[in-house]
């Protein structure tokens, strides 16, 4: 079974609540969306106002989602590189080079 297929099956077994706990910023954004839908703060009197609030919150959610994606991708690449023996790590040289042998002509 491929890793991607196994990962999808694992995600289906988890509840959305469990998955959202892994991404607190996205969880916060979804809660904000629900507050707008429920008009918890009383900010939206007209549909246009609710629409504007929703669009702004969705924009923020998109930014947070992309940030979470990038962080996860970066972590996976680091793990993959660390596990590959054919890649050598760049290390800082211990020496400062060879000493000068005098002025060049």
C-alpha cells in the first residue's frame, strides 16, 4: 500500500476535531467563521456586512493554511534528507586555511 493511500486512510479514521488540534491557527479561524455565521458579536446587520467579514476571515484562513502547509513540507524535507545516506551534510571547516607564505610577486 502506498504511503499516500495509508495517510489518507489514517486521516479518515481521525475526527475533524482531532485533526484541527494539530493546527491551532486553523482551528481558531474556523471558530471565527462560526462566530460570524452565528453573528455572535452582532457585527453584521446586513448580508453585505456578513459577506465582507466572511471573506476577510477566509483570506486569513487561507494564509494560515498555506503557512501550515509550508511548515509541514519543510519538516518532511528535513526528515527525508536526514534519512538519506547519499546526501552529505555541509559542515563548517575547522581550519582557517593554509597560512600565507609571503607576498606574491
